[in-house]
């Protein structure tokens, strides 16, 4: 909301995008080509500075120079004509030397990175440090220690006007909010790519690169800013600067690098601009998590920093912010502690909201004046005071709500119990017919898992698994937890509270359960436990639901055809190599939000009618467009399979496995086709796979 947004016209990003990779070829490109790009950018387009958000760490032998060198030193060593011709030709084949010559004498800044691994290598060349050793001796400044680096080839580093690191400084949540303006290595200090570009830009205008001068507030020994020529850059005690994001991706002009190579840039379009070469192509792995976007191009982080340094929009955290935060907390806290106990629940809620608005307003006011105040402390304080004062009301809820919680608390999430408590007469446990969506989940290979663990470990293992999955069903997707059957889970949606989105909620619960398995397995592996894999079946239909059982033991549960089918579908997931299978009824009800892939038409035990089953792939909004071709080919494969065209099905499956080698479904269907080829179905086969076992 407070971001300036808009498009910054003085900085342009030359994007190694999918278009460039498609037209020019995979990265890295020939240094000869990069030399031509540099020459065009400066001589034809008149850019001011060029920064590379890439590192040129390896030689470029693509011209065949290595093979010719071997011939010149070996078999053709005595061939005078060859030696004379090769001496004249060799400089034209040395792509690295050509690139070095292109950047020499021009304001070109290269990128490199440091490594903190224990046995990190020290490869190639570093630029000279911007501040010498002992610069911060006696100062309250702390820096992260680095063990190695990967720099550019020495011949390139020597010819470049400068170089800067592109090491991120992500917070503990993995989000990039800061960048180290100074980074310590072997006692000396190095600048980031953004600052190196700015200093080179100043040098191009004034003839001399400005020094970096650390700044300390009067009376304090802690670093608070860096002075770079006319620009003041606010930093914290670790020399980290807040990234002044101007908005989501696109706040800066993007130009495909292929358009530069192919001379498709209008004359004067880049004149006088700071140009940054980087990538947005997902395969080149330079997308970062940021506060403004989950997959944000790393090169645009540098662009935001350069723009922020030039226009002074980088926020600061001066020492007095701690005192200001204490004053705000005291004012809001004392006011709430006095006022809330005297108010009703509704008015107390309004007072808490007003306090939050006051704290947020003060925070925004400081932010707009370039100062960052802590926000979390104030929010947590208001939440704590409000929660403590509302606790009494929670413990004196009406008797009917407590009774409903006693009946249904084990099955449904608390928010549904609250809804039921508002009209307790509408809800009961008597059996009734209702349309539900039923989910079955089971652990694959649980016998071998149980045999590999001690009794106490197995108890912890299954408890953590069941607790995690139950929280997803009940907490995230408001399902009713029916029962645990050993390591299996049965749940349903649509009772005791009706749910018009029951199929959608069940499918998203299944997707989240599979996603959570990944995180769960990380914790299991850390403890030396076997990894977990689950299969899930989902189906919708009319069932009987209510309090059922015997005179000895009863439970709120569901029985009926949809329950049986969901259980059978869970059992078929392993056969098809998929994690989730849903029936046609569920797919029809959830198809508006979820992308499904048809898997097969099957006939399970106890059913006379064939059932089309589907695999949910995820929300429509996040499905990658490039998978559309894969799905189209899969649909053709199913058509060929059901027409008993085994050769065509085999060819399609081979192409599908090449496109997506991780898919177990394609491998499973290859085995099915091979079996059909060996044991051809009857002439009147309807394309349905029949299962005789449960």
C-alpha cells in the first residue's frame, strides 16, 4: 500500500527470459556473443552503465580453441604453415579475450558470490575490497563470516570497471528484505552489485568513483549509514540495507536480451540508462521470495536498491526508534488495560481495533518519513490484552454450546461447533440420509515401517502423522473426522453442518495432506525414521450419517456406497502410481476450482457399473501453462488405450515419460499396456479396468 509503484524509467533490465533462451539457445551463451551485446549496448544504444547479475566463472572453449591448441602443441607442432596460420587466427578464437576486450574501458560491472560452506572453494578472481581491514575495529559492527567465493575469470575481472557480490541476506522465513551493503571476507570489505553499479555510474558522470565512508550517529558506536558521494545509504549494525521495493515484478522496464541481439530495439530507447543483465527464466534459478511476490527476479532486487539509493527511498532504523516503540507500547497498553475491562465484548473489540489502528497509523507515519518502527510488539500486546479480557466470556459459554462441544468436538472443528450452538435444535446425532463427500487416507507400506521402529518410536510416529493430517482435515478445511482405522483415516464433509463446497474442501484437504507429507518426512528423516507416503481416495454421494453402532459402543459415522467407493479408490492409488484418486461425482462438484487429470475407468469390487476416476493436480490458478501439452497427449493416450491401439499408446507413453520422468502414472500405464498386449481383452471390451480385490 505504501510502495511508490509506477515504472522507474532510468533503469532497464535486460532479461535472459524464456524468449531469449528459445531464440539464442541455452545459457551460458558464447562470450563472443556477449562481447557483441556489450558493444551494441554502449556504441549503438548509449547506455550509461552495464551490470551483470551473472558470474562468468568458467572459460568459454566453444570456438574449439582447446582442440586447436592441443593440435598446435602435439601432432602439428612441426607444421610451419599451420603454426603461422594458427598464430594469426588464435586471437579471433579466444572468446574470453574478445569479451574482455569488449568490456575494457567501459563502465561494466560484473557479479560474483561468496560461500559460507565449511570447505568452500576460492575460485577465480575477486575485485579489490572497497574498505580495508581494521576499518571497523573498535566499532559495534558485526558481519557474517564467509569461507570462499566464486569470482569471474581473472582476464574479465581485470578489464571490468568494477564488481559486486549478489549474496542475499534472507530472514529466517526465507524472505529477502535486506541486502548486505558491506560484506566481510578475510578481514576486508566488499560491496554488493547494486552499490558497485551506483559507484560506477557516479564515476561515469564525474570521472572518479566515490569512496564509501561509514557513518555513526553522535554518541553511538554503531554503524547507521554509508556515505557514497552525494548519496546517504541507511544501514543497520550489520551493514544491511532494507530493500525499497517499488512494487511487484514490473516496476522497472524489462527488455528481452534477444531483442538486443537481434537489433529489435528502437534507437534511443536505452540511451543514458543503467542497464542490468539478469534472468526471469525459472530454469536459471534466480527467483527469490520477497514481501511483494513469492517468486521475484533477483535482478530486480538490485534494480530496486539502485533506484532507492539514487532517490533516497531506503528506510532507516535509527537508535531512537527503540525509545519511540516503548512510548507507543506504553500509551496503547495502559489505555487498553484501563478501558477494556469496563466495556462489553462488542465495545472491547472496537477498542482493541482502535488501538491496533493507532499503532499501525503511527508506524505508517514514520515509514512515510523514511523511518522503520517495530510493529509486531504493539500488535502482540494488543492481542494479548484483548485475549486475556475476553477469556472470561469464553469460559462461561452457554450450556447448550458445551453440550454440543461434548457431542461433536471430537469430530468437527470448533468454528462449526460455534455455528451449531447458535441453533442447537437444528443439529442432532440421529441417523439421516445426506449427500456427503467421503475421504479415506492410508499409509503405504505401514507394516515395514512398524517393523523398523521400536514401540515407543512407532507411537510417536503414528501420533505425529495422525495429528498433522487431522489438523488439516478439521482445522484448514472444516471436515468431520470420523475415525482412525489403525494407520488409516476416514473423514467426511456435509454433516453435521451442511457444506455446499464439500467436494472442493475435501479435494483441497487431500492436496494439502500430500503437501504436508513432504514437511513431515523432513522431520522424520532428521530423527532417523522411515519416510511416509499416503494414498487418498475421495468420493461424493448419498449416505446414511448419524450416531450408529451397538448397545456397547456407538459413534457418529457415515455408511453407504460413497464410503465404500472412497475406500476402494484409496486402495487403487498405489496401482496407478498417483497420490490421490477421486470419483466422477466429486470431480463434477469441484471442477470449477481444481484441475483434474482423468486416470482410468474402473470397476471396483462390489460395483457393477464402471467408474471414471481422476487425479486432482491443484488449483486452476497455479497450474503451469506448459503442462497443457502434456495433458493433451495424455488424453490421446487414454483414447488409444481404450481403442486397444497398443502401439500408439506405447509411443505416447514413451513421449510422456520423457516430458515428465517423475510421473509414476505413466510408468504404471506402460505396464498396464504391456499386460493388455500379452493378454488381449475381449472384442467387446469397454475400456474399463476391473479389480476383483478391495
